[in-house]
């Protein structure tokens, strides 16, 4: 007589099923977490980017304007501005530290319609609002104290670090918030200048009357041409990421490797003992050290030393990534950084080896530009 099929012992079956269920549950958790992270991740973008949902973006303000019936036209180039601007529209210009070409600034100055200039650099201010001069920067969080209707409806506004403006000659200027917001008429157009963009960003709209002032200024006309460049015009597009180099059929292999690494980590983690607590005699937060050093620079108006420290730190992080020695000549460094990041060589040279900033606001623009250069090199 032949023997029948051998059945596994009940104990063995019971021991295998929990492991199979645990692996399936862990894989499901990882998949749900990945999908949730993708769906809820903020859309990236620079400062005043109308599509960015990060704290420095302006997606919330653009959405509020469109819900209020204002037509918002996003312009990516000066040519787009010239095609979209009309006599009854408002031209909003921000991120002017990317406007390094004087001819582009002259073309913006000749565009029709009213002008709202946000946090301009010294070069942009001279080209677009030559009748204004800058005064000392302050911390603004006050009442408008001016007859401007848009400011009085908003009330108290928190600008953050901001420049202040005054007229050069006998120009009639409406000055609000200690000069952080000015408005005047010039050649049949209304020109409005604000010394900070923080109150218009996603992270600043909820402070004080920031949202009201931002909507009142940007929604003053039924059509807004929004121009906030995030690279020098003519610069190549953003370099591809590492994930673009991975073939499609390799994606599942990568996910399986991550799952194996996680399972091994859980297995090894069970063998570790408890952590040993050790008291630290003094705890000094890095943010406090940086803030204290920044206050010392600001109290002594040492913008040149602050800019040199920023540029030196950026080069110390960039040169090892690019395989360049510390004694390399600046032209070679500029060429390598521009080729690696796809940025304009003049833009790279100006921010890495250019003159020291003239104002605190220009120092802030320099820090943002250096951060953009380092981010583009890192992600290239």
C-alpha cells in the first residue's frame, strides 16, 4: 500500500503564518506611508513662487486673489510680462536679485499698467523707482499712520526685516508703516514699493493684518501680472534628480531592498540594550549661537564680514562636492559651479566673489542666492 501525502505538523503551520502576516502588514504600512507622503508633500518652489505651498511660497495669496475674482497671470520671462501687461493691469515684480541684466530692468520699467515692487535690490530700485532712496532697515510691526486706504483697512501688519524708503526730491509720496510701504504717481501710473515679501508668503499671511494688506495691494486691479523669477533669464532648467536615472523596471527591486533593510534593522534592534542617559553640563543651541553672531554683525554694520562668512562657508561645502582644491582660482571655481548647476556664470561670480552688500536687505538677498546655488549643485 502506498503512503499518503505527508501533512505538516499543526505547530509548524501556526508558527509560519504570523511571520507571513507580519511581513504583509509591514509592506502595506510602508506602501500607505509612501503614498501619503507623496500626496501631502508640499509643492517645492522659491520665495514668492505662485505655485509653491512651502512657507516661503505665495500659493495661498494667489488662490485668495483668484477666489476674489482677480485674474492672476503668471509670467516666467520679461517677454511674458510684455505680452500680458496692459494699461488696466497691475505688474507685481519680486525676486529682483535674479534680474542681473540692466536691459531686462529697462524693459520692465516700460511695461504698461501700475507697478507693485516687492523687496527690490539696489539695482532694481535704481532702474524701476529712481525717485526713491533707501533709509535704515528696521523691525516693522506697527499701525499704518497714513491716509492710504489699502493700509488702513489692513491695520496692524508685521513686515519682519524690511527696508524703508523716502523720496529723493519734492516727489509727493504716501508713506505707511514707517516707510516700509510707499506709493506715488509717476508718468500716469501708480507705483507701490514694499520693503519686505514676508507678509505676502504662505507662512506670513496669518500674522497681524498681513493677509488683508497683501490682498489689498495685489488685488488693486482686476488683472495681476505676477513676475517672480527664480533663476537668471536664459539659464538652463533644473538638473535632473537621482531618481530620473533609475530605470522603471528597477523600482520594485529598490522597494524590496528597502523592505529587507527595515526588517534587518528591526531584527538587530531587538538585541540592543537600553540607552544610557548622560547629563550634559551645558547645552547651547546652534540657533542661539548663530543669532548672537548675527546680532553682533548687525550692531557693528559689518555687512562685509557677514557676507565674507556666508561666501566662505558656501565655498567650503561646494568645493569638496565638485572635486576642487581650496587653492583653485576664482574663475575656475565659477566655471565649474556654473557648469554643474546650470546657472549663469555672471550670476555665480557676482554672488560668490562680488562686492559686499550695501544694505541689510542686499545681504539677505545674497544669503538666499548662495542657498539656491548650493541647492542646485547638491541636487545636480
